[in-house]
C-alpha cells in the first residue's frame, strides 16, 4: 500500500522501530557468537574463519549494491521495498538456525559449510535490512522528525541488543565450551521465534510507502550508473569512511567480548558475560536522549565527530581492567559511546540521500544503503583479519585455553582498544571534511520537501 500524506507521530515511530528491533537481534546474535562458535566450539582454525569472511566480503561487494539497485528500480502495488522485506525475512528465520548446525565430518567440509551458510544468511539478511532501512529517510522528512524517530528506534534497538546478548546465555552455560555445541541451535530457534513476531507486526502495521516516490523506478539509474553516482558523492565518501571506522569498533566489541571476558577478566559464566554487554546498552538507553539534544542543536556533522571522540575515550579502560567490578563500570561508561553510534548513522545518511535527489532528480535510498551495507559488513572482515593477526602472533591460531599467556591477554586487550582507536581517528579526520553542516542539512530538507510536492502533483496528474 502507498499513501499520499503522512507526518510524524509517536505511533509511526514505534511501529517502524519493530523493523530495527528485528534487524538488530539477528545481526548482533550473529556478530556476538559466530566467531566464538566456529573457533572455540567447532574448532575451526582462525585463518580458515578469516578466509571464509574474506570470501563473504567479496559476495557482499556484489550482493548489497545489486539488491539496492534492484529495489530502487522496482514497482509494485505494494511499493518498492515491501516485496523484498517479506521475501527476505522468512527464509532468514530458517537460516538463522542452520548457522549453528555445521557438517563436522572433516575440517574441509566444516569450512565449506561455514562459507556457504554465512553467504546464504547474508543474502536474506540484506534483502530485509537494506529495504527496511531505506524506508527511514522516506518516512521521516527532516532533522527534527529523524531525531525524534531515531530516539524511539534506538530504544527498541537497545532492547533487541539485550535480547541478542542475554538470551543465548539461558541456553549456553559457557560460550567457549564444545560440550554445548547443540545448545547454540536451540538459541538460534529462540531468536528466530522472537523475530518472527516483531517482523510480522512490522510488515502488517509498520509502514506505508509515499505516493510521491511511486514513479521513482522510471528514472532510477542502472546498477553500474548507481555505483558511479554514489561514489561520486563527496559527502558520502567522507561519511562512509567515518561509518566504517565507527562500525569496526562497534563490531569488535561483541565479537571479542566472550574471549576477553573468559581470559582477561576470568569470567566463566556465560550469563555474566552477556550481562556485561547488556549493561553497556542499558546505559546507552539513558544517553540516547542526551545525544538527541546535541544532534538537534548542533547538527549531524558536529555530533558525528563528538560520537567518534567519545567512543574512543570510553574504550580506553579495556587496556587496563582485570576484575568484574571494573568491567561492569567500564561497560556502563561504554554506553555513552554506543548510544551515539546508534543514533547518528541514519540521520546523517538521510541528508546525503536528500542532496543526491536534488542533484539527480531521483531518490536512490536502495543504492546508498546497498553500498553502505557492504561497507559496514566489510568491517567484519577487518575485525577478523585483526583477530587473526593477533591470534597468530600469540600462538592461538587454533583455540588453546590451556596455552594462554600474558601475550594472549595483551592481544585481547589491544583488540578491544588499540585497533578500534586507530580506525576511529581515521573517522574523525574524514568527518572534519564532511560538507553538510546543520545549516545546509536544514536547507536540503526544505528543498527536498518542495521537490516531493512537485513529484506528488505529477503522480496525481498521471493517475487522473
């Protein structure tokens, strides 16, 4: 269904948030446990895992931009995005369970299963993720609407992060213990069941696409033209460097926390490890409102720079802490950086999409979110390359809990702070050169509204 007029309401923000709720549970459950499962439980060599994710990244380089371009050129009575949202979510629920059932007859078959299943998972996840996120700048029209909606979205996403991090501990007593191999599948079933409910509610009640964009497919560029236009955009190039840096740090935290908690902090209980991550996102719920005020007052550019700086500062204690109490305090402080990372991404990209529409005459959320999605997932490859470099240097290419040394502990500490800090500095440098300040953001929003009114009139004229 396509609607002709729709302004911001709290109900609209809540219903749309169900998409992000579903999305974040899936991706964070994957990010949190996929490495620990295949490395420590299945026993796959860290170098094979890294090679697998490099292959996965090549697939993403084609998959994400391709699905984005196809979505932009689609026209149905349900809109451009809804058919792909529905087609993606239900297979994703099944594959989310199959992730944790590898063939273990030999290391080769285990490796092949790992590569194939993460690629299949990625295909359906991207079909869902790209199209539901592409709706955000369309449904929420200016900085004020986007900041208000994003506050609700991040509140729901914080709940979903807690589910993704805590729920598995009810099924898996110790994350790095091979005896709990089958428990991972049970956790996957529980995650898929929860996501089924929220996804169905979102598809049924969460959105309607705007009538003024129902003819966008007629002017949508080809796949290769879309890539060319996207990478020619100066603001997007600066933004994507900063977002890559931010998401590298964001992805590293849940990926390495199970091993960091076990061997640096000496925590054996999976529930406590999950609570550490959860406390970070509980605190993020409080700080979201502070970041929203900063965003509305100073705009996306300045807020993004401050988010990168604060995130780096909040990661620093991981180089030094060694006990549970300090860990809980550190993860609570980390929530300041996490909340900023959660709230700034879509608000900033929305302005870039508005600017591009004013320049090209057509709205290409799918094209931008396709490249954006690929770059975010590419951070996972860099995360695993970083882990492989460290683990190979400390003799941990194959998981060996008995062979833990001071070098191993230093390596885990550096993965939690030094590696992310390097990328965050690069992100700060990029955002200092970002061309859209608050004044220009507001101008783009106003000009885009005027253009949308013209497009709406043309659609009505063609239909009458």
